[in-house]
C-alpha cells in the first residue's frame, strides 16, 4: 500500500504537463491547482493494493475534461424534440425574439427600473406591469414576483396569516416539484380547512365553514391531473358571490394563465385570468413561463386594495422579480396587446403549427438522414402534449421522425450529449423526434446531430 501511495504523482509533476499549462493561460492558476489537488486526494483516498495508479498524462486529461465539462457556459441550449411544449426540465417557455432582446437590453446597461425620469424621484418596478396587466385582463391592478409558488405564498401570508383558508378537498394537491398546497399554507402561517369530498364539493360546503376566523377562500385549478366521472366543483362566480356577501376574499390559482382561448386550437378549455377576474375573483394567480409564454414569473391580478397589501408585505421584497425577467415579461404582454401572440410567442407558434407544415418538415428531414442496414428513419404521425402542468391528458396531432436503431436508449444518450444536444423521446422501442417543439430554424442542426449520432 505504502508503495502504491508513493507512486501517485505529485502536484508539481502534474502542473508541469503541457495540457495543464494551456489550461492555466485560460483559467485561474489557483483554481486549476486546487482541482489537481482534489483529483490527487481522490486517488489517494480510493487507492488499494489492487489499484492501477494513473499516470501524469491520465490525471491531466481528467482535470482538463473536468474543466471543459464544468467551466463553460450553462445551461446549454438543447433542441426539444419531445413534443412537450412546456417542458419544465428544459426551461419551460422559450421567449420571443423581442422578449429575449428586451431582457438583454435591460441587463447590459442602467435603466429606469425604479426611477421616474420625469420627476427624478424614486419609482416602482411594478407600475408599468400593473397597468399592462389591467389593460389585458380588466383587473384593477397587478403585481409580479419570481414565480407562481412565491405569489401564492405571498398572497396567503398577506391576507390569511393566522386565519383559516378554505380549500376544496379535491384541490389540496401537489402541483409538482414538491409544491404541496397544504405545506404552502402551513409555511405562510395560514390554517388549512378542507371542505367537501375528493370528487364533489358545493358552495354550501364552503358556506358552512365560514366563521370569524376565516381569512380567504382559495380555489386551485387542477392543472396536472383530472378528476373524471361523478364530480362537482362550484364556479368562481358562485364562490365570489359567497365571498362578497360575507366579506371574504376569493383567491384563484389558475396555474398556467393562458390569455388565449385554448379551445380555438382544438384543446380543452384552460381557465383564463381575464375570465377569473370577470367572474369576480378578488385575486387571480398564474405563472409567467407556462402558457403565457414569457419568462419565469408569478403574476397576481385583482383588486387594488389586496394587491397593495401584497406589495407592502415583507415577503414581497424577498420574492422581488429581477429586471431581466421584468423586461421580458413586459414585452411578452405587449405581444398580446398587439394581438400578435400567436405569431410571435414560441409556445403559441408551436401550438398553432399547421399539420401540413410539420409533415413537410418531417419529410425533408427524413430524406436527409443517410440510410443504412443498421437503422431506418421514417415520417410518422405522433401526438404532442402541452406539459408544464397544463391540460393533462390533452394531445395535439403532430408529425415527426421515427428512427429505428438497435439500441434506442444508447442512441438517445449519444444525441443528448452531442455537440448540439437533442432531447428526443422513446416510444415503442424507437426514437421519436416530434417536430412540433423543434424550432424550424433548428431543423438543419437537428439533421446534423442525428447524422453525427448515427455515425459515432
Ligand atoms: C405550475 C403551477 C403552480 C406553480 O407555478 P410556478 O410558476 O412554477 O411556481 C402553482 N399552481 C398551479 C395550479 C400550477 O399549475
């Protein structure tokens, strides 16, 4: 053992390797040296009498691989060929070109984020977005934080601290990524009161629970699951009538916050924020990066008096949205005011893509995949989904490429780790590239990555 340990190269011997000197011209010499030390100490702690001790060359290769893999831009862009439009693992909604440019512009220099240029006095980063949200939804005011989970937490903390929050038993759910309504309620200092049953809840169930300790009525859209069959849920307008008559605010979490009518695209209806407000919700909550198609954000719209309570709460500062997101969100909302959302916002471009165009693109791509005895590519009809906890069970007809290879998992690994990574899905033992979620401008890159992964 002692002999083995003695064979481990010294830090200075690894430092003298040319590969390491090259790294040191690009990166901090101190950080590279630390990395070598870590690598050597890892070898020392795992060595046993059977171990092959790596050479200086091998160690410098490991260090250099680590640097190339980890000390580079991240997250890497990938081509989403899964057919899932809002894929949380792939960063949810891609931004429109204009929204992306707005985020870049806002970040590369100073801005009037919190300064009124006219008076030279301090301004609010929320004023502009509040007006835009009002114009779009008819709500009195709006307020934006980092994400919808934070928005709901803020809403409950500001309006229901130490009070009861009435929730239907069918809505005390887990939304995903560990966001559980009962836990959020507990954290916000509110007390959960469940009413009704798992499948049926009526207005009278809420009414029976109202008392002097009631803080708010909370309704949560079942975005990522569906209860079918013998079910009943009161409408927001019924809940709002009850709330108004008893002076209790009604909070409505619509989840995705589609401003467009999903039924126009052959999909099931998704509750729209403007409908929630029209039905009388006092506050309506939704995400910026789901069907709205903007950056990560949590948006609250509704009555001015309640919005003010939220904005004055200490958590509002903790959940404050940053200027890049705010700039991108502003531009995204303006797309809706210009009635150009379908043509400019990627998630709506994808949802509204014409089947004929998808088929043509699939055909073009398949003809460019060199054929072989080892694999075959063909155009297939397939089904895309919305994802991101929106419209569960809903699919859209689509077209894609079906690639039959000997080992689909192995091929998927290769193409995910290619120079231009592609994330496909595997179905019936074949690799599927669904073109609905591939930006048309990426078709050539997709072809190149497929060809590369077939050859290597
Ligand atoms: C997605 C979702 C959330 C969480 O939104 P984030 O913006 O991801 O924090 C909350 N409620 C519902 C109903 C959702 O669908």
